[in-house]
């Protein structure tokens, strides 16, 4: 079956190359549980497709199931750990959107407020105009703002060949905004959808302006601590992953013939800030998404706003984007909500049913294979059933 390739804004989907599959093969391990055999097979297929290792947790009416496949360390052959901490990339956006919606529920801002109201003078020049862009448009990627991680020099330094020399660099959010504003907007605000990490940098700055606290503080106090997400953190400039964790690997190249694999575990994620700097585990992400869907974090109105989507017509995997949340296409037409996240060396996806009673999170510690279908396997019992079952490499 052909593997679908896609370059997303923020993390480059790197083509699989002719590295021997045996170098990544390790016996699969799954804790006792029923009904997840297809999920385990999909994970094993990703390892066979040369992803170093996968870790996953699913929670449903039968309880919690945890599975792993492949290795967490290519040098030692240590298997992936079920309790691994990893970088969650753009799943950070779901936390950010949740906090902004909580602030709206408290009457402290309105989704239809302009960026100019809260960040006067920041988004101006080169055709960009914050007085024409709303908070809602930042959250559903209809702002038209250029995606700063698509800037060629920036992408080279933080995602591609320049990574080793720049992995410890510290970036400020306003610096990231300046990178975006050096480009003209992609389209007029509200006219279409195009994924832009720039919107969530501005969303983080708006949280700070409205609350008077850092966006990290607000996420900790409003989401992480109330839900007891003990393994979840927003690390700032700290480049190290907390233990237990596996190594993260990338080829740092858009060349399909690239074969060199880089250990990219240490990474100062200030370059992603509110668009994608978070660290978590499969268990914590499942708890967060389940609580979100069950109305534990947002009133009904704000949760309905979060689930009001705009079309993503060019994406066969996602059927629409809400406010920090995707609706998902599956081979069995299940109604699911999700967000994915990709950083160098880490690909993560969390998927949940609309009632939050069945959730799945998985993470891969290599970013160069687009083969997947783990979510389709979990929720539909199908592996490799066509394009709906193939997982594109995620955005930041």
C-alpha cells in the first residue's frame, strides 16, 4: 500500500528511507486487556516501517490498556516505556484553547475581540492587521497569518539541518511573531483555513495580557493541577526531558534519500512556546481529553464553540478544525475528536469519543514515517483499510 506523504506547517514529514527494519525491531509488549489487538498490530506496523518505537494507552469501558512496540534507545535496544514522558507538540494548543475559553466563560474576554484590542500595535505591517483578526480566528486557524515555522531560515535552524547548532537557542514569543510578520498574510482573515502556529503564539500572549500571569501558570492552575496531570509540564527553555523517557530521533532533512539518524532528545522548545512546547504522557493526555469532552473543564457553551469546526477540505484524515480540536475521519465513520502534535523526533496523537469515555493516545519517537492508522485500529478495529486509516505526519 502506498504511504501518504505530507509536509505540515511546523514539522516536516520526512520520507522513510532504506534503513534496515531490523535495526528498529524489538518484541512488542502489551499489558493485559481485550479488544486492542488491532491497535497493537498498527503499532507494530509503524515499527516495521522503521519508526524506532511506539507507546500507547487506551481507556474504554473495559478499563485501561497500555501497549508498546519497538525501542526507546537505538544504541542500547531498551524498549519503549509505557510511562514515557515525551514532547506533545501541537497538543499544547488544546490546553491553550481551553484556558482562553475558560477566560471567556468568566467574562474576561470575548472570542470575537480583535487581536488589536489585547495586543495593540503588535500585528501590523506588511499587509498584516490585528484589528481585522479575532481571537476565534487565531484558535481555528482562519487568521491568514503566515506560519512562522514555515519561514525557510527558521525551519532550517529549528527543524532541519541547522538543528544541532541551534537546539539550545532561546526564542521569545514576540521574536516568533516578528518572523511571521516579515511575510505577507496568506489570505484575508476569516476567508479560509490554513494551519498557522503564529495564531497560538498570539493566543498565549493574550492569555498573559488578560490574566496578568504567564500562560504556563494559567495552564498549570486551570488544567494540570485540577486534573492531577502529574507528568505534564510546560518546560519553557529547559531542553531536557524528565525521566522516565525514551530518546527522540529525526533525520533533519527533507531529502527522501537521507539515511543519517540524529538524536534530537535535547531541545529548547521556546521556539514553539504556546504553539507546542508541552511535555506529557499517554495517560495524562487521555485524562485531559476525557475531562474536556465530559464538560469538566468548560461550560456547555464554550465546549460547543470548541467543537464548532471550519472545513479542512484538503485533509483526508481530519474533517474539520474547531478551537484547538480536530474532528476525525475514520474508516467506520466514528464521531471522534482529536489533536496531534509533532516536534523533531516525536509524533503524538490523542483521540477521544464525543462523550470522553473512550480515549487513545500514542507517541512515536521517530518523525520520518507517515504510516500509521493506530487511531483507526483502536476505534474501528481496522488496520490498513485505505486512506482513512493512514496517518499523516502531524503538524507542530
